[in-house]
């Protein structure tokens, strides 16, 4: 996903000394999605420095408690979406999932309730993405899940 003007909120993971950027785990135009990803990042990134941005401004900066479980050198290229961090149980009823096929660029809406029923609330996006396949080109993966917010009526 290319950077656009609407990608206002982002969460970056740094090493403890703030010298090396490990990954960008969330990039979203929606503050609600960004706050949910922030809470998930605090739980799932122990011992790392997290920085929550709104555009270029630092909203929150925290050194998460605990010891690092994943060595920073095992994180390759990071992620520009919440796919590696957000569990299906972190979604709220106003969130809509859209699957995007990287092979043919086909988009389709996916029901979160169906994924939770099949894979469980603790399933991470990265594992669910590998299990999905495109209905347009019938190829298994690479599919990316995107979180969107339902429009207000």
C-alpha cells in the first residue's frame, strides 16, 4: 500500500535506545483503528519503544514493560498495516474487513464473525491472511486484510 495523504496515524516500533526502527505496525486514517492497534501493540511488543504519530506529531511514546521476546533482527522489512499485530478478537462491531489480493488486486468484503468462528478470537491477521485465497483468480495468498470503519448513517 503506497503512502497517501490520508494515512495520518501510524505506530512505529523502535529498539530500547531509539536508534533502529524495527517496523511500522499500523498506518491508518482512522483514529479508532489506530487506538485499537496501539493497545494491541503495547500488549504484544514487550520491551520495545513504541511511538504513536498523528502525521508528524508524536501523540504517545512508551517503553513497554517486560523483556523482548522477539529479537529485532528477526523482523524483516516490517509491516505497513496492522496485519502482524491485530488479533481477530481486537476488532469491534463497527469494523469491516476487506481482503485484497496482491496477485490480481481484487477486493472483497470479509465478515469478521465468520473468521472468528473458524479461526478463533486469538488468531492473528498474519496467520489468517495465509489461509485465505482469492475468489477471482483462485490463487492461495498473498491476500492482505484491511480494516475499515462502517460509515455513519
